[in-house]
C-alpha cells in the first residue's frame, strides 16, 4: 500500500460580504487529493482535504515543500504496524525539516494534508471517518450518532440591512438550527445593538443568538461591548479581542458574566495551551473554537485535547470553527460539544452533506466511507478534476 500522487488545486469561494475585519470577495481554499495504489470498483481510493474558510489557499506552500516531502518518503515509513497508511506518519513526513514555532500559514497547509490523510485512511478501512476515529484515536469509545450544530452567518453585506439579516436568521431556524450567529464590530456599537435586538426579536422561543467580533476590538471597546451585551442573554460573545492577546481576553472574562467563545485563529497546540494558561477562561461555561484544519490537523489537535484534560477542561467545551464534515466527524468521535455550520455560504465546501438535515439543532451522522464529501454533489466536479490529474 502506498501513495501514488498528491495533487492540489486552488478554488474560489468568493462572496461580497464582510465580518469586522475582512471582506471575502477574494477568498479561496486549497483542495487536495491523496491518491493511493489501492483500487475499489476499478478506481483508485482517494482522500480529499481542504482548508476552512477565512484562511486563503496554501497551494505554493503545499506544492513547494510539503507534498514533495511526502512523495519522496520511503513508502514503508508511511505505514503503521498493520501495513496501512498512517495519517500521523504522513503528517510527520510533511513536517520534515520544519523548525518549531512560526505557526502561521504552514499550520493551514498541514491541516489540508492531514484532513485528506484521514479521509483516505477511513476509506481504506471502508468505515465512516467518525467511527474509524472513535476506534483508532477515541480510545474505543462509542461515537455519537448525532451532534449539536449552530448556523454561522449574519455577515455585513453592501446591500443588506436589518430586515435581510432577520430574514437570514429566520431561514436558519426554518432549516432546523436552534442557535444562530451574527457578526458584530463592523458597525458602531449602537448600530450593532439595533441589529442584535432585531434578531432577538424574531427568534422563536427555544432559539438563541451568538455574536462574533472576529478579534476586532481593543480592550476598552471589548469591555464596552461586554457591558452592553451582558444583559441580553446571548449564547456567547465570540473573539472580542485579538486571539493572541490572552491578558485582554482574561480582562473581558472578568467583566462579562456570560459565555465567551474564542480560539478559532490559534494555529497550534502551544497556542491553545497558552490560551488556557493565561486567557482567564472559565471551564464551566466558556467555549474553545480551535479548528483542527487551521492548526496542523487532527494529528496536532489531539495534543490540544490532551492538554485541556490535564487542565480541567472537558472536550464538550470545544465547538470547532470551520463548518464542514471533517470537524463533524471529529466531534462525533471524541465527544466535542458540537460544530459550526455555514448553510448556503462558502460553497461548495461549507455546510453538511446534501441529505443530512438539521433537526432541532442536531445533525445525525451518515453511513458513508471516509469524511463523506462524496455526499456533496457540488464537490463532484472538483473531485473528478483532482482524481484524474
């Protein structure tokens, strides 16, 4: 068993919308395929991976450094004791001759490779990834057959106002979501409060609203928002300050009685551990959003989970950023608290499988080999392009 080729293409997911920091009009992702020498039904078994939205495509880094290292590695060095391709050993080959630290775009590129390696491993085992992960890295625990999921949206659009924002949030509720999220920080505080109060006014009983500042605020502004938001019974106040400003995060946690969510822009196990050490977060309520695909992949995310456990945090406090099926499989396998979802945006990568409805805030797992990306019809042409070279 060996890897025959690894291929990457850059795919646009552009939409003219903004959060508090960036516009997504030129956003793209890397879509990568690991092709094995194993065939099923006359076709090679292929693992696919892509990076989560918000970080750009990593084609140059993948093609110039990471992919050649894996292809040049001795084939036997990529196998586990059972003779199967091992995602952790593929990861190690990709990181050959990389110095520690400098956790930036490299973390994203490695996350893409890692996602594809796990998809391939589960397909070679002819198992859905969430079950394969539960058996191999989940300590043999029974995986969850359904996972809590929330709808992320509420971006700033050039021609969108409060009415369209409310319509969007009602649409997510109609799709089965019970928690929705909107952006803040891209408008003055008083305008953001009008937007928040309008959405709260249209959400049915039993539904909740989270808000996301995308790390936009300095400490004084973050505290001003915290004071204004504290009485609104929000599901959480997300990323109020720069993700690496742990001292300011701690100050906001002291001032805000509600739930804080942060971590999606941390790029490594060390970053996540430092957040827990110095960020003042509270393990009884706050939420950790570290995204495996933006932080070296599941192979590294497992270290983050181990560090959390030693510091008194439950994996149920983790709700990864990303909005895709890979993080859904991880959540089901290791007992995370849920995942983000992007219904209708960041196509064709955002959202769940085509026939995977959300029911009362939960999504049931599907019985498809690997991650299940083949269950998204819009991805089929891109998969064919990669598989055929």
